[in-house]
C-alpha cells in the first residue's frame, strides 16, 4: 500500500512590504516586452517602490505616468512612452473616485451599476477592456499599475478582460497601517486626510470588509474607520450603518455610541441621538462630551430645561468647557432667562476671551433685556475678534434700530451684506430702517433685494406695500399686498392696508371688501372696523359707517379717532347733538385733538350755537395755531353773529397760513360786503376767482358788490359769468334783472325775471319786479297781471309795497290797479 499524499495547509505569515517590493523588482528584472503588473499600495508607498526599483534596476529605461485628474482614455497618453521599458502608472484611482461620486449624485440603482451598461463600468476601465490588444501589440512595455485596494477590486470585477493578462499582483502595506491600530491615532489619521484621500480610504475599507475571513476585532476597527470617514464626508446615514456594525461586534465602545449620536443629530434624528449619547454614558458616566452633545440634541427638540441639566452634568465633569457654558446660555435664552444666559456666556468668555460667538449671543441676551447699548458693546467685541461675523453685524444693526439710530443701523446691515449678500433678513431689516428715516424709495429697493433671495417672504411684500403707500403709489401698493396675501392669506394687516390703498384710489366698495376680509380673520381688529367706517362714509352710507365705528369702540373704547369719525358721520346725518357727544368722547380721551375741537365747532354752528362754536374753534387754535380750517370756520361763526370785522380778522389768519384758500377769500368778501366795504369785497372775490375761476357763487356775490356800488354793467357781467357756470341759478337771474332795470333796460330785465321764474315759479320777488318793469314801460295789463301773481304769493307784503312804489306812478290812477290794491280784483 502506497502512502497517501496529504496536502498540509501551513499558516504562514504574510510577506513583509520589503519582501513584496523585492518580488516586484525581480518580476520587472525578468520582464521582456508587453507585461502587466499590479501593485496594491498607498500613494506614499508607491513613491518608495518607484525609487527602490530605479535604484535596483539602473539599466532599465523607467518612466512614470502620473494621472493627477480624471481621464477617460489611457492609450493616447501611453503613446509618448514607447521608447521606455518600464512604465509606472499612478493616479488612475482619480477616475474611479469621480465615477463613485457620479454614482452617488445621480442616484443610480444597484441593477444599473452592476449591469454591463455604461452605468456599470467606469469609462477608463471600459477603454482598457476594449483596447487591450492594441496595448499588447503596440506597447512592448512592462506596465506597473500602482493602485489602492479598492481600485484593484475594480479591475478584478469591472475590467476582467484587461486584468486577466496580468503577470503578477503585489500587496505592499502603507506606512500608516500601524498608525490606525489605536483609537487616538485612528482619529488623528482620519482627520489628517484630504477629501479625495478620504473617499479612497472608504472604498479601500469596503473592499477589505468583503473578505469574510477577516477577524471580528479587525472588522470592528475597519467599520469604525469607515464610519468616521463617512461622517467627515457628510454621509451620515451610511456612517450610522457603519457605527452599528462596529457596535454589534464591540457594544461597549462609548466613543462609537457618542459619534453615532452626532451623526443622528446631523440628520435631525434628535431623539435617537439622545438614546445613543445615553448608551455612551451608561458605559462612561463621566463622558463630558456626551453630556454636552446630549444637551445640544435636547435643545434641538426644544426641551431646554433638560438640555441645561445635561450641560450642568458636562460642566461638573469639565468646568472649563467654554462650549458647554456657551450652549447652556443659548438654552437659557430660549427659556427667556436672559440674565442667567448672560452669566453663562460670561463664564465661557472667562475661559476663552476671544470666543466671538459667545460675545454675539451675550449681545442677543442683552438686547432681549432691552439693554441695547450694552448689546452693541458685546457685538463690537465679537467683531474685534471676527470682523467678518455677519451675524454680529446683523444683530448690531437690530440693536441700533431699537435705539432709533437708524443710519448707523443701515451701516451695520450693509457690513453684514458685504459678507453675506444673500441674507434676506438683513435686506429686510435694512428696509425697515429706511422706513423709519422716511426714505421710502430706498426702503423698497431693500425689500426688492430680500425678495430676489426669498420670493415667498410675505412680510417683505407687506412692508413693500406700506412703503409704496407712503409714496402714494397706491396701485403698486395693492399689487404688493396681493403678493403677500398669495403667500399668507390670513395676514389680516395686509387686507386692512390693501383696503386703505383702495380707499385712496376712491375704490370704496373694494376697500370695504378688503376690510371685511381682515375682519373675517381677526374679528376684534378695531383698526379694520374703523377704516371700514371711513370707506362707508366716503360712499355717504353714514348709518353703516356709524355701526362700524361702534364695533371698533366695543373693542377699543378709548379709540379717540373712532369717536371723532363717528361724530363726523352723525353730523352728515344732521344729528348734530349726537355728533357733539361723540366729539366730546374723543376729547375726553385726547384733549389736544384739534380736529375734534374744530368739527365740534361745526356741529355747534349747525345748531346755531355760534358762541359755543367759536369757543371750540379757539380750543383747536390753542393746540394748533396754524390750523387754517379752524380760523376759517371761526370766521363763519363770527359772521353768523354779525361780528363781521372779527370774522374778517379770522379769515385773514386763515389766509396768512394758506394763501390759496379760495373759500376764505370768498367768505371774507361776504363779510366785507356786510360792512358795505364793497370795493374791498370785490378784491376778495377776485382773489377767490384767481384760485377757482369756476366758483359761480363768487361771481354772483361779486356782481352784488358791484351793484351796490351802482356799477350795474359790471355787475351784469359778473352775473353772466356765474350763469355760464350754473345756468339754473335763479337768484342770479333775478339780481341780473334788477341791475338791467336800474339801467332802464326793462325788456332785458323782464327776460331775466322770466328765466328766474322758469326755475323757481314761486319766487314772488321776481313777479313783483317784473310787474314794476312793465309798469315803467306803461304796459298796464302785463304789469297788473304780474303784480297780481306776486300778491297771490305774498298778499300783505306786495299790496303795501305797491301803494308807495314810484315804479307804479304811471298806472296808479287806473281803476283796475286800484281794485287790485284794495283786494277787489
């Protein structure tokens, strides 16, 4: 019996980097013509390999092709090295990393990636697969590909046609392999890597973890490395999966639980983050960073009291943790415990005086206590340390605004916007500061900037509407309010102010609809009830206006403007006594409300209580001496008391203030006429007519003054001017007839009386004067007929008047005339 050959499996140690390097050198030394060698190594190890090969094989023509960026094709680059014997190619992993990035950003699914579509194979590998014969036939070189672990795996799985022609594959460990073995070194190593190197390491670790024979401690360590790398790449969900794999193997790793909590927090999964921190704290109760980060997570859940407890735990363990003091201050601020928050920020600043965020947040707490000057000092401290801290500039602007230092506030907002031009809040508050300076055009420009950045910023649309309203650009204001209301349909202030703009455009019914929208949303919005009353008043719907004012006053009984406008509406309904009561209510609340004193005077005047009216006007003028309407109304009341000289003085006061006040010139003329100062009266009427040439009453009264000066032809011209403007003015036709009669133009006078009687058939004076004109023409029958009409309308007056009127002397002896006077006709 022959013995069986048994293959014994020897557990030999892996070759050292030096042994692998020597094996590679031997392979290159033996190479003739086309050959493919693959070396798994880090870039640093690869550089050492190249140097070693050049040193050991000086007779070989050796070149290095470094690919520092993504490439889709290798063949054209290799053509320049045909005279070489050995070509090291390094950096091909850049193209594979770009493919990995594209894979993630495009969201390709597994089926697409692992199919042999263009999705499944990186372009550089597809090129090598397709061009392998050309490489073999045209390049008699030994190609040495220096690649990280993940790139070797790519060649094995995605470029098999090319990789299968390899003559050898060598694995040389990187010099930092031992560096990662301890926890502290692992963190140092991970944080030292640049972004592209991190991506490469992630892929390398993924490739290593596929080997099922890997010991569990190594799997845990690699999973933790991968988690940290993914975390730094902001790939938090994948990082959490890696932490979970590490913790399945090593559940008592408090640092892994802690870091898992941080990753969960980055995904705003705060409750889960807290659970992770608590796991870490079960293992290590004095883990101050876990207490600190637990506080942050609780704060993000608005559980501020619990957050403070967590920060306090952290600070018991590490009292000089300035970040914990700072975050404790933030939580206290959220609870409106601002004084305590300031104490916390000051603790942080004792430990780290250049902690600019703490200075900034201390400023916020001071501002919330309305200690704005101190807040500004805090912001200034932050800005000394960090001049480009746009939040500190912004907050400083808010504090200056609160101190009504608006120009300085704008400068601060401008600084914030130099640093962060897309800060819509800074543009918005800059606009508000311009509003307070009444620089409305610049205000609008600021809001427009805010809206370019944040088109759905309803408050900016609303305030933009207010600014346009202040510029009397009411249609544009309405458009802005409409924009605000598209975004925030229940913004009752916008409905109200939209109504105000419509009211200014005299679109009163639409204004009322807008106010009613505001009141649907906010039924106790007294300002909307008040404004609705104004719009109803403008439509002469005074009873409804009063109801609206009453609603406003139910909500806000001391709303003096509403009492005032209610009085005005009652006055328009000729309910003057009630109007006075309303004005009195307004004046109880606001004794210096000069408009209410003025309008109270008007109501008293309408009740013919002229002396009291004058007292009311005097009250208005004590408060507002340049109130020309009150001087004017006082003049009217004095005129009604026949105190014409004083009336003229009042009108003169009104005209000193408002020289183009035509109504004052007109009434001054009437007062002068009543004093028989007719020439001066005419001058006053002329002033009124310069300002308002179509004032027919001024033309008419000017005619009367001219008549009283016996300037009858000029009087007639003035009457004619009045009639051009107001053809149905019967008094004018009547007085025109008198003037014509005084010029003995009796036929024309009769025509004028006829015109007056067409308009007002019961004007007995016209019938009488017409009879006089016919009598002077000795037209007996017509004279008696017209006198008869006058006597019919006012018997006693005209019988007595005709007895002695010289105009009837020519017909007085006529029996018919005598019979009429005796009442026998």
